C-alpha cells in the first residue's frame, strides 16, 4: 500500500470535478465517496440528488474562508493511496478505515477531534482512493502536518499486515528519484522512449563511474551531448552542477535543469568527487587481456567486500555499482541489454544509508577494474563473448557477496536489489555460454544406413519430433526434473526452433549442457533455455556475417567433427557458358 501526496492546490471544486469525472489517463469507474470527516451525514454527490460537487466544495472550503488570520496560499491537501496490482481488492468499508487512519496519521483529522479539518475519500477504481482535505481546522486554527508522509507510510505498513497485502519496506532515503507524472506525459508527447530525468541520470552515472577526475567528469558529460551548468562560488571553487538535455524546455521556453542531487542521492558533486579521492593505478593491457585482468581483480575484491566493517562495505558496494555500469556499456552486444538491466537493478544496492569509507582493498580493486574497462572502451566493438564469460562469472560472485553483506547489515531493500541484479547476470552468463558453444560447434557428418528396396523413408517434418525424447537423449540425468519444471514449455519452444533452423536439437542440447555444470542451478530448464537463446543468437550472427543461408548441419552426432560429406560418385562439374575460351591448350599424350 503506497500513500502518495500530490502538490497542494487552490481549486477544491476543480479537483473534485476530476475525481468524479471520466479521468484523463485512467478510466474512472463508478466514482463514489467511501468516507468523510462527518460520516454518515455528508452526502455523496454521486448518490444523492440533494448534493452537488459545487455544494461539497463549498462545505469543504468553509473553514478556510472563516479563518480570521492569514490563509494558507494553497489550501487543498490531496493524497492518493494505491495498492499493488497483485493485491486483493479491498471493500469500501476497508478503504474507509484506511482513509480515516491516513487522516489521523497525517495530522489532518486526529481520532476523536471533532474540530479537525474537513476531508472526503473518493474511490473511482478498484485499487486506490483519493483523499481531499482543506488545510483549515473548524476551530479557526491550522493543522500540524509535521512528518505527515512518513507517518502515513507507517500506517500503510500496518494495513499491509492486517489485510494480507504486498509488504513494502520503510524508506531509508536511498531509493532512486522517479520521474514525475508530468515528466512522463511530456516524454510521451515528444515521442521519447523515457523521461528526460531517466536519460540524464543514466548519462551522469556513466560519466561519474568512468571519470578519473573532476575535469574528466565534466568533459565526458559534454561529449555525451548534455548541457552542463557549474555552480561557482565567489572564491572560484565549483560547489555543484546541473545538467539539461538540449531542446528540453518548460512552458516558458526555459531550459529544464536538474541538479545532480535531484537525479540521485549519490550523484551530487561531493558524492561524485568521492570516486577519485583515492587515486588508483591501472596497468596498460592489450584489449585481448582486458577481461582477464578485470576478472582477476573482481574475484579478489569479492573475497574482501565488507571485511572492514559497515562504512568500508558501503564504499565497496558503491564501487561495485560503478563497475557494473561500465561493464554494461562495453559488454558484448549479445548480453548488453541484460547487463544494463542488471546495472539498473543494482543501482539501489550500491547506495547505503550513512557514511561510506573511501579506503579499502575491495573498493580499490573495483575501481581499478572500472578504470581498466573504461580505458579499453575502444575495444568494445571487438568484445569477445567467450573472453567476457570469465569476467561475468566473477561479477556474479561479487554481486552475491554484496547480497550477503546487505543481509548481514539488515539492508532489506538493497539485498533484494542485489538478488535481482544477480539473476540478470546469471542469465547473461548462460546466454554467453550458449553463444560460445555455438561458435565452436561442428556438426557430425550425416550417417547413411542401407535401406531395403521396398522401404521408403518418410521425411520428418520440423517440429514433429517429440521434444521430451530429445531431452531424455541429451540430458537423461536431468530429464525428470526438467519435465516437471514450469520453465519446460519455454525450453521445448527453443528446441523446436533449433530443429526448424536445421540443427539436431538433441545434439545441440547435449553440447550446451556440457558447456558448464548444471548441478548448482535452481532451475535446469531455465538455464538450458538461456543457453539455447545464446546459441540461436550466435548462429544468426554468424550467418549474417558470412551473408549466407543457414549452415548445413546434421541431425545427429556429438558435434566434434567437420561438416557433412557427400557420398557416392562425384557429380560432373558444370562450367558457365563461354568458359571453354578460358581453358589452356590441351595436353598431348
């Protein structure tokens, strides 16, 4: 359950018109009042012929107009309380209890206070309500709204337990800064794939992770096409910065600037500067050795993560977050989207409430790896999927180490973010393993068997072969568990696609299954599906590179010998017309 406070307003009737109306983005269904400050004596405009929306607005605003002193500049208080999509539907009576408790927690209308502010709760959808109040008590005083949002969140946590809803966590002020509704609507109008805030946040994070110093940081932002406005103190020192996207303007045709701290708590200039407070030395290595050198450092850092206590661990996971950001930028194209998603998920795990230490062996090793990859960005186009596999495995180990550390510190939100990022990394590893298997695969020659003159072989139609038999033939030790796995239908679809492409699904499945061990997998079917995904992608990439149709493959074998052999007598060689003129003189015998 999520209470979300909107900006205070001045038009009570306008807001009520919208809530009782058809809606702009969401379809409003059966708008009606579920609770009010004076139940059951306040009539609902949707159900009573004696009450209109204008009448209700006047009654709500009456204490505001009766104030003898200074009136609030914006007197309309508006809170939406929404449940998660998977939650059960609450009744009107349950939503009424929620509304009363939210008004009590916020200070708008404490329980038993008959002189409190006036308010109404309106429901026009199954999963949420809107609470509208006016910020003037009926005794002529103004309400105390100190810490109203945190208190309403605390009340929501109690309802989640009582009603059996999805349980959210108490905020620790480390969550990402989400785009506002207006920013999302603006992006949709302009045809952008995401709000400008999201684009700027990602661009600034990449620049901060890769930069070696402050000048390098601002230079990278400029090179990325971002407008930069530095805040300079009278003594000439830079105390902050703001960024904007070219062409992004408000209603007054002014550029829309976002301070770093408004993008994310760890993108303020002091936090960004922490990344290069302690210089790191990075050896110059050939592009071919880039992944191996980074892998060695990441494995060593995973063993040291958080060994020095809370503050050092906070610095370690922050450096690990930067490493994942850069790895996502230069990773092989086949898994780049998965690594970008992993970097997005791990972003919250990289932020820990409180201070963080700038020293530590793990932090230094992660920073060295980040600089090593960022300096080798020129090799990104030649990133070898096979060479990157070891690094990705090391990164999985590092993320798992961060998850255990967060659990030990009782950082629940960060531990869950690490788990989500780890799953995406494991998927990338298996896709990479399948791709490397496809690169080295050589189908066995087709076997010919003598047939009786009367028997005639009926060609198999693609997709007709029972895939359960393929599974039993390729991985008999895992067949029973895979068939009972919910991921089996997806694996069966991948196997059918392999057969349709001309490869033997049993042969291919056996090859990718041997690529890496399967005993530690939570779902063998899911792992094999990921590997076949990488296999298919690599085969398509190879075919596109050589500009030919799918390579000829066999329908059997272990994939260890060369291509198909032609049996029988050789066919005569056909020459193009006119080729006789290019032949040399006939040799005398």
